[in-house]
């Protein structure tokens, strides 16, 4: 899998040199010519590694690294400093602010490649471990811990960049009756089938999660209320059409849905993960009170 490297340096020559020296690695190289632009790119693209110049006209690399490490969305991106200086104190400061390595200019090609490979390999392993810790063992969806983290990040991004995002909360109707009448193994089969529907319906930019028990959440990036309603209806229909059998008996399965969108919050300062989850839950409760197997939307705030 191709990993991404963001080079932040005010020298066009350095960008060209990095392009040549890293051409044999399976990486996608992005470029920023100043510190603040580099930070914005890191926020938007979430690269696997940042190569960061120490001395830049708008902000020092140390200041940008501090900002990266203080920001939830970028704190886990490894940073390698690029510098022409051999001052030990500078290197110590770089490690103190969060860098994983230092590369001295002018670059030795073999050393540059080795240090970049090592940083990317470590990042890949860390991502794999983090992902395993965030996966629900029964359904294969993201778990509650990941849901909470992703909601916080997506809501913050929606407020900062004024872009829409939506949340669908859903649960399986009368799930306790399914367990009582057909047994817990069949109940697990239902949850797995619902998880498959969510996984198949979600876009690559969406986050299907198991919220807990028979309740699920679907976080939709770049999606307004109308788009979220369409998605919820599609998932509802797919679940209703499931052909699940227990001892040759066809068992109907339906779900209820509550939908909320950041576009319902008139003041971006009032937008929060807590408000969206509570609003979606209230709408979900209204759907269940309204007869189940339907979609209800939150009210404008």
C-alpha cells in the first residue's frame, strides 16, 4: 500500500532533490513551501510522514512540530527534521518537541532512504495495532472507542472548515425478542448481517461503527441532511430485505434510524459531538415510538 510523505521546506531545490532521491520508494510525495501551509496540508491529508525543514521564513520547524503534536488530527504523524546544522542542541530540541529523527543536509541518498523507510515501517505497524484495537470482534466494524474518537475529529473538522457531516444512529428492532425466541447465536448472526449491510453501503469516506449491543452508528463525511436520509433509507431497505433463517424459519429483521447533520446547527460554535449523538438518539427513539422500521430526523438547533 502506497504511503504518503509531506515535505515542508521553503527551498524548491530541496523539494526537487527529495523527489529524485525518494523515487525508488513506494511513496506519494506532497509538497508545501512554508510552515503554515504544511500544517494545513497535514490537517487535510493526514500523511504517513512529514519531512520538516527547521528554518523557514514564516515559522520555525520547531514551532510547526509543536503545533502538529498539540493537534488531535495530526499528533500521531511522525516528523523527521531536515536541517543543514549539526548543532547537538538543535537536535535535542527537535526530539523534545516530538520529532522521531533528524536528517542533515546535504542528504546522503542511502541514509535518506533508510531513515524514511524506517519511519514509514514503524508508522505502518502502529496503524495496524491501533486499527486492531478499534475493531469490533463480532461484526468487524469500528468499535465504540473508534466511534467516539472519529466523531470528535469529524465534528471539529466540520466546524473548522464549514463542511457538512452527518450521523446516523440505528438499532435492530425488538432485538431482545430475537434473542429470546431464536437464541443468542442467531442474535449474533443478525448483528453480523446488519454489520455487513452497513459495511457494504458505506463509502470509503464513511465510518460504520458498532455503538454497543444492537445499536450502530454511521458517520458520514461531506454529507448534508438530505444525503444522510437517503443513506439511512437505503440501509433500512437492505436490512428489511435480509433473508435470515433459523431452523428453516424465515425471521424478519428490521431497524429504526435517527439522523442528524451538522447543517442543522445554525451556529458552528454550538456544534459538538455530544449534541449530534444526543440528537440522533432522540430521533432514533422517535422512530421506535413511531412504529419502528423507519427514519426520523433531528430538529434544527
